[in-house]
C-alpha cells in the first residue's frame, strides 16, 4: 500500500519510518530541502530526529503533491498553524477515497477548529484523529507504545490501526474524535503549566495537583463540545497528559520550565527548531472555553503568564486561593 506523511518534524518522521518498516511504500513531505536530502541520502532526519536511522525504503520530497499522489493513507503531521495551508496545497492531488489521518495536535487560531475539522473542510471525509502518549524518539527507537485512532467511520479507523500496528506499536480504535483530539491539544497547555511549576522549584505535590485538575479542565471543555468524558481517562487523555507533563522529552514541559525560571516566551522559543504546540494552543483553548462558558483556571493562568507577562509565582498563588469548592462538578 502506498502511504504518505505530510510534515517531517520528529513525530511525522517517526510515523513515516514506522510505515516504511511495516512494509508500506512511504513518501514523506518536508518543507526544508536539507531534511529531504538527509533522509534520502543518509536515511536520517538530522534536523528533527537526529540519532535514529530510518528505513532505507523511506523517500522524502519537498513537493507535497508528489508526496500524496496515489496514496491510500495520508498522515498529516504539519504544525497546527500550517495545517490548513498545507492541506489546501495538496488537496487536488489526494486520491478519491484516501484515508487522511491527522497527527497534528492543536486548535486553529481564529476559527478555534479541531485539526480534523480543518482537514475535513478542505478534503472531506474520511478523517482519522491519531493521538496518545508517544514521544517520537521512543517510537523511532522501537519502544513499546500504545495510541488511539479515532474516526466516525469505523473502517477508516481500522485501516489506520492495521497499517500502523506492529509488535512495538499498538493502535486502539475509537469513535470519539472530539475527545481524542481535545486530549491531544489541551494536554500541551497543561504540560506548560507543570513545567512552569517545576521551573519555580515546586515539587511532586504541585505537579500531581496540576495534572489532576488539568484533566478536570480538559474533561469539562470536552463535555461542552460533545465529547465522551470517559475518553479523557484513556490513552489520548490521561495517558498523553501524564507523559507530556512528566517526561524529559516533552517540549512543552521544557518550555514551561524556562518560563518558570524567568525567561519570556520569546526568549524560551528563540533558536528552537522544534515546535512547542502548547504555546500555540493556549490562547485558542481559552477562547474556546470562553465561547462555551467553561471555566479553565489553569489554562487561563498559562495564557496570562505566556502572553501578558503575569508573574508565574503570582499565578500559582492565585490558583491556590480561588474560592473553595467541591472536587467534582455538579
């Protein structure tokens, strides 16, 4: 089967390597010519996933139309701010009936749309959301990993499951696209929060509180958007949240640590080749919560710290002195 991956960051590269190792004829699109050259000539993405040899059958191109032409399954792995423009650029070359799997995590600025909605608006169905606890470097290193493929069309989710799964990578199917996508997007915001707390010198108690109450915020917004609350207890919710808030490979946690130590957002992002999606998602998540009348105090404090210069230590104090309440929502 011919497959394509659109976006050659760490996650896109790991997924493309997985497809190729599973025997699929795979082409990956990269914006950067040097990435294409490194993959085609040296079988390694020396910019975004250095140190991990890639399947020799994997091919790369800077021509997105060429990458997706004739592909039965296409994985979208571009950074969330670029998903719509890249999807439009490839739309005329996508084969009728191709399954498009969205591995990008975030919310579109302005429209506040989920990434699967953005892709579906440009390409139509079937669209699959792919999310779960999965650091790209560990997937590339063939460490056991389990994630979720969610779609309203069961056959599309099952095709994704079958093509990606192997002895070290297990894919579960799901039908709650909204819940799976929101889990993948919002956990990045919470990871920034836990990183900020760590940068301030706080310990495990604080981290546990932020993870647990962060999950409550994620579930609350999910319910308002029609997601199943149980989804947030699974791989795409709690699983990904714990990984991203605690793992040393988490870019969003690392961003938060720098902020907590006193760096501005611009200083923390300077010189970084990889994207910390939490910064992109925070403002949109807060706007989406406001639109639906949902209270998200942790996300709100992250937004104020990142974009309004609010002192991080004051943000923690404000969260701790909010009006006392019951743990469970009525």
